[in-house]
């Protein structure tokens, strides 16, 4: 399910911080606009996932036009697909491969997790 919430971005001398008026205790910060917006998605997802997992009520988003800001702030909308966020938790897997294959992969500086993920995706989408 896609959620879209208004947020208020505040500028301060050392960067930006962002708040969600409709999501209690949901704040983030960043040195740049790009960083604060990226962090905002994650912050919103964590709050919404917590509310869903605990069975709490998901608040209705406010009308962005009803929000007021001061001169060092502005409003924006933040969007997230919670269905994607719910399934992005990593799990640790133990596997066995021949020693020679391990040695060769290490000498090539290969990322075992990335290769396994790519192979599984390829196998599952064939």
C-alpha cells in the first residue's frame, strides 16, 4: 500500500530537519535537501511499519495546503510503498561452497551476498 504524507522541512545553519505533523515523533535530518528527503522516506516507513505491527491506527494525512510554515521552512509530500518496505529485511544464510571456489572469489573481491541475491532473482523469474 502506498502512503503519502505531508512534511515540513526546516532549514538551519548546519543543514535541514524534517517533521511529519501527522506522524507522532517522526523526525529526521540531513546536510542537504536530497539527504533529508531520503531519510524522510525511511523515517516515515519505520513509523508506519511500527503502527501496522502493533495494530495502532494509521493517522489520516493532513491537507498540505492547510499547513503553515515560517520563512526558513517549506512543505512537501513524502511517499512510500509500505509493501516493499515490509519485505526488505535482510536475513543471514549459511552456505557451503568448495574451498577453491571461496579462495578464487575472495581473490576477485566478489560480494557473495550480491551474487547470491542476483542468482536467486534470476532463478525465480525464469
